[in-house]
C-alpha cells in the first residue's frame, strides 16, 4: 500500500533529539510491519535553529510545517538561550508554529497506566484508572494578547504588560472540540476560568454556557474556577472527564494532570486546527514535557510521551485508530513488564535508558502483531 502521509519531524533541543530517535524507530517499524509508511522530512527548531540561522524557526521550516499532514515536535529551550529577547527565544519557534498553523485546540490526555499508579505522587487508589482529557486553547489569551511588553516609566520604574483577551469565536471553537470529544467519552465537560476576577473569564463562562445550550445540551457541563480546578485535580482527579480551559490555565493544569500519571515524561499532546473541506486539519504532536537540559544527552530521558504523541498522530491525523491503540498497548505492556526510565523508577523495577526503553517498545510491537 502506498501512502502520501507526510510527517515533518522537528526534534528541537535538549532531550528532544534523543527521544525523537526512539520515535523514528517506532515509525520505521510501522513502515516495515504494518505497511503504514510516511514521507518523512526533518528540520531544526528552537535553540538549534537560533544557533544555525539566528531565528528559532526559519521560513523554510514553517513552510514545511504548513504543508505537512502532521508535525512531530520534540522540545525546545535551554540555559544557553535564556537571556535572549522574546522574539529570539527558542520557545518562540513553537509559539509561531502554533499561531501560524492556527492550532487552537490542544488535547492533553492524562491517562494513568495501571503499572504506574505507584509512581504518582498521589495515593494509587486516587489515580488508578485515571483518564482525563484537557482541551487547552492554544492560539489566544495572554500568550498572544496585545498590548504586551516591558516599558520604562518616567520615574525610572519598569512596567511589564501582558493582555488576556478572548473573543466569542475563539471560545466557541475550542469549546466545540471539548463537547464533541466528551460525547465519545463520559459525556462530562468542566469549563475552567477565573470568572470571579476576570472579564475574559466571565465572557468565557457565558459563551461556553450559550454554546452548550444551543448545540450540546446533551453533554453535562460544569463551570469550575481555575484555582479550584487545580485543587480538585490533586484531591479527586477521577471526578473529571474533559476539562476545557484557556491557554495559560491549560498550561498550568496540564502540568498538574501530567504528574498525576506518574511523570511529565509520559504525557503526549495533539494540537489541532480547524477542519478543511476534506475534513483534515493541520496538526502538531508533541510531548507535554520540555527540553530538560539538565538530563539531555545522558540517555536518561523517557521517550514514551513522544512515542505516544506519534500514537495521537496515527489517531487524529491519519485515521488509524487500531495502530494508535497498538502503540498504547505496547507502552502499557512494557511498563507492566517492569522497565522504567529514571523519571518513573520505582523500587523493584528495572531502570533502563532512553534507548533500551525504545528497544523494548519496538520489540513489544513485534510481539503484539505476531
Ligand atoms: C507547553 C510549554 C510551552 C507553553 C512553552 C515551551 C512555550 O510549557 O507546551 O506546555 O507554555 O505552552
Ligand atoms: Mg507547559
């Protein structure tokens, strides 16, 4: 079977390249064993691109991303580039991709694999069976709002400004994604904002309510203040199904949710744009974790979040749910077998490197299909 599935790989900085190496092996496995092949291109982004081209994202790389069926992104950033201005920071490469591809819906599932319940910072009974989905708005809010900047006042003080701003359509389009996904899950959406102190939060609440009434009254909707949401996530996380929230709160809440599952090294994400006439949307897949410069190059990184991100690409961009499930199953079995990278290490388990974890997952894929 031939295919014209195109995949742009942007490994980035820090542990990005080493986890991506393992993902490539999984992708190769799919090409060989499942006849699911991809036209793969690769480019640099973030600090690597700053070093080579003096910009965190070249026009050429952006153009490739625009034209790919899906982008697989590693991570960006590191101390080397910490003192550059905002437009020259590695993170700018990622933010430009999100904005230019208009990837407004960021899906961050937090699933606790049974074998990892003991690795969570919460009691196992609180996280066993956990399966929540954070839908984070990704192209608006305080990340992109104007005015923004740092100015010096006449009295010599400095003043930093960012703007939290949302419009009706921005709220509706991401809330729609949340309601649609909830229908395929446990049919419950928590919408999270700070309507008690922010006008943009009040608008968010009113517009989500309006959309719910008109189009999604079959889905259960609850509003929850973002601070309470953070608290409830660590108090009783299984009360949640889908959480829809803005860009900044989504950033925070998804890190909290990630840790419930045992490690930030486990969480994949999908960032999706609007569907075009043919039903396809632009998409970028990335682990929720960052570049972890402190452990980069040491073989300590957990490749699972990025491997599961590829799994999400199989599901959402390439309409291959069975293959996506296969990736999840392989990861689950390898964990059940006792292999652990350092971030999820527990007493009695076997501590392995990034590469050995990748090996084991590829071998498990073999086992599952023979
Ligand atoms: C994330 C990251 C990014 C964000 C950074 C790297 C810009 O923390 O994807 O959660 O803040 O969105
Ligand atoms: Mg984050």
